[in-house]
C-alpha cells in the first residue's frame, strides 16, 4: 500500500517531466525547424508591414521563384526580407520604361507589387544596364537567387547588390504570426 505523500511526489515529478519535455520540444522546433523574424522597413509593403512577426523555416528548403525569404545579406551587412524573382540559371531583365520584370524573356505576373507604374532608377546599379536594349540585365549564377522587395521604389535588393547567395538564406516565410498592421495571423503569399 502506497502512502498519500508518495503519490503527491509522483504527481509532482510527472508534472515537472511534462513541463521539461514541452520546453525541450518547443526549443528544438524553434532552433532547428522554425524561427521567428520581425519585419523592419517598408520594402515588402503591401505584402508585409513594419512590425509583422513571421514564422520562417529552412528545413528541406530549395529556393524557388515567388518565395518570400529572410536572408543575411553580406553585401548590406543586415538581415533582409525579399521575394525571389529568379533562381540559378535564369535571366532577369527589368524594363524601367514599362515597369516590367521579365524572367527568361517572359513578363512575370506581379499583383503583389506596390508601385505607381514606374521604377525609381536610384534603386539600380549601372553595372547591369544594357543601353542597347534600354534594360537592366542580370544572369543568375549557380547557387544564387535574384530577389526584390514588393515595394519596388523603396527596396534595396538584387538590382543594386547583385544576386543573393542561396547559403545566405535563413529561411522561407511560412506565415505571419503577428501583424503590425492589425491584419492578424495568416499565410503569406
């Protein structure tokens, strides 16, 4: 026959074990599977806003066109959040006269872009300008991505810094955990 005090101690140990295991699981997931990132600045408006908290993941991730990623930009010496426009082996052409972005010769559909129908040429490096075609051209090398912010006239991105190494990508944005603009939790596309 067990004593009453022993049952209370067993219950307390079971509770402590459950708490420790729960903390371990949460720490494991947010260290190796998911991470939290905060949006700073306006380069991804109207998709993401200053103060948004994002859940990102790098687990089994292969960069692909249209993904929103968080990266450690060595060129800018800061963490950036941008949209992948093109991946390894693709060619990007940006026509400032028509505010069009072409990948491999095809104009991409970008309903998410915040723009007045023009590009501010201050966000381009002359290194990539082809004066014969009157476009900016970028060839995406193996192991790199071409990224741009959705708020094109307020985003320092691959147009200036060149292509982003895939190894600098911290993770793909999975969903918005908390919105700075009061839109709430939701999947980010």
